[in-house]
């Protein structure tokens, strides 16, 4: 079975709507209008037609070529945080308090609301169909990692800081214990409604949330427990990010307490190792090295996971890969090696 990683097409809307309806991702809602707008924005972004970085959104899909079916997605938001619409988060800090008279002291965890008006590039929108999870091809990791090869190909389109907001433990009905312990008390809003509103307007956060330090010891145990933690289903994504250079930033989402992970674009291993090669015809004794390979094709960005060989500073690819990506000898491709362990 063959899978291709490519930019989204307008024809993919019904499949993505069906995929999104089985999940509850805020940045990829099961809303035909919203998804249609994202696809149009992505089309312009891949072609360099967006006027500002904050208008650029790159939408990737993984397609089962044999069934001609989109089975997974991922997204890059070129810039998350501007003067008009800042990136908002809680900075997680520690503060020491002592009493000389009593001879006791405490180290408290505190939360401080922060705003970033010159925000980072953000990755998100990672979805894989339930029917394609657990496959040996590990499609979720493929469609996640292809974003970093694309960033290597077009570094000038992205910020130097890359951010990923990871999902914390939530109840089966989507309840956030962190929100119930904190945010709801200051806004009176249910978690889902507040999170959705924040995508369009952050005024209520600035005006209703406290400006002062929040001592987490005043929150209930359930609310404190989820601060900076990731849900079980998100653990693989966390481990993958750590493998390629991401670290916990001591920052959390102000709605659900989920951790923010970040890295410098130039220090992400997949970006550092990415290089351009000319494709040549030929054979190797054994294809034993794996890589992501991609190019900006006349039909749009496309790539895949493949084995490869090198000869005379040129790359030799299996015939199946060349057919999948419509490659001929002399074509220029980008390639970044991936260890088996990374998948």
C-alpha cells in the first residue's frame, strides 16, 4: 500500500470534514465553512500569495494512493501572535515564601498570564483516521514530520521559534479540570465555549483573568494535577517532539493547562539535516537508509517516506518512490534522513 504526503486540495474537503467529525480538535473543527476557508488559505500560502505571515497556514494531508482517500492531516500556522491578536499563555514559575519568626518556608508554583505580540510559528492539526492508526507505516508520525522538511525548504516563511501546544488529560466528555478550577471562576463560561471564543477574540481573557500571580495551591487537586501534563493519546506526539529537539517551555494553555513545547527552527534535527539532491537513475545493493523526501511539484508540494542511496553526491530512489512522486532523473528534491527509532 502506498501513501503520499502532500498539500491539501479543494477536492479533499469532504474527506477532511469526515475525519474532523470523529475528533474534537479546536484548530481543525468539523465545520465545512471553517475547513473550506483553511483549505483556501493553505492554497495561497503554499504559492506564496499570503500578504502577512499571520495569514499563512500550511495544510498537509496523507493520502492512501490506492484508495484515493485522505486519512490524516497536519498544519503549520506561520505566525501565532500579533499586536492585534496576541499569543496568550500562563508562565509557570516558582516563588519562595519564608517566615523568620516561625522558621518555616514554602516553594509555591505560580501562574502568570503573558502575551506575545510577536509570536512563533505553531504546529497543530494532527489527525489520523482510526482505521489507519497502529499501522507499521506510522502515518501520524509521517504527516507530523513532513512539516519540518517543508520548513527547511522555505525557512524564510517561518519564525525562528516553533511552538506546539499539547493536549492535556481531558474527561471523556471533553471536560477540563484545570478550566473548572480556574478559568470558569473568572469568566463563568463553559470550557468549550471559552476555548472557541478565544480563536476569534481574546479581549475577555485580558479583562476577566487576573493580572496578578496565581498560586496553584489554591486550586483543587484535580486542577493542579493536569498542569503541564499531556493526555495518554498525546504522549507519542510529546516523545516525537522531544526526539527532534523540542523542550517544555514552562508555559501552559490558559484554558486547559496543557504544556507548550518549543524549539529553535535551526536546532530541530530534521531541519538541520535536510539537504537538496539531484535524482539519478541507478541501483544500489541494498536500500537500508530511510528518509523523508519532498519537492515543490508543478501540482503542488508532495513527499513521502522512502529508502534511498547516495552515489556521486546524487540520490538514488526506489522506482516505486519515483513513480509516486512523479520524479525523473535530474529532478531536484529535498531529503532529511530519519532513523528507524524516530518512527
